[in-house]
C-alpha cells in the first residue's frame, strides 16, 4: 500500500543475525540520513540504532529487520526481531559496564517503545525524533518500503 504522505521516505533492511552487522548497519543509517538532509539528527539516530540492534542481535531471534522512515516532521527507526523476550530498562549501579542501551535510547529520542502483534512471536522496538522544519526530507522515495506492523500493544519500555 503506497504511503499517502507526500514527503515520506522509507528504507528497510533485513540483516543477518550477526553482531558484526551492527557497525555496518550504523553506517547505512548515517549514509541514508545524510542523503535525506538530516545531518542534525544523524549522531543521535545512529547511536540509538546501534543500541537497539545490539539488543536484538544479543537477545532476539532471527530474522532482524531495520527500518528508517521520515514522514512529515517525524523520523522513526524500527528494529524488529522474532524472539519472545521483551526489552526492559535495567536499574544499574554506577559501576555497571553493560545494560544502559534502552536508557540511552530514551535519552536521545523524543519517544520510544515496543510494539507487539497478536499471534506473532517477536517485537518491534522503535524510537522517533521530530525533524527540524528546514531539514524535512524531499518528496522522492530513497529505498524499499518497510512493511508497517500494525501493533496490538505499543508501550514504553517497562
């Protein structure tokens, strides 16, 4: 189904279940954002992408999907995996070396959460940012369309 938003841009990648893909995927996201004229958001979005992908690759199950979309004044990143676990924020001490990924994503994004679908194992963890008005993406499509998951449950991280 075509997107009716006149300035929509969407790209979707299916990634191998391999932790070494996280760095390559961050580069693909940065390149896409720069081509869309969204340099101002690139550092935060790339960092959040790395955190979400690391979680999906470490705790999720194949296949791993990565989608990036810019529609109107919103930029959204989605990482989908088919594992049954749900992401959760951890309360950690100052000495903890791991486990801060979701807190980092929450700090960087305007909003984030997880979407699940009834009868389907897996989840989509997402984050969104507001696009500054002067850097709204042009009207042409830059990649393959991402399949939109219709969520039954969409909630912030517990």
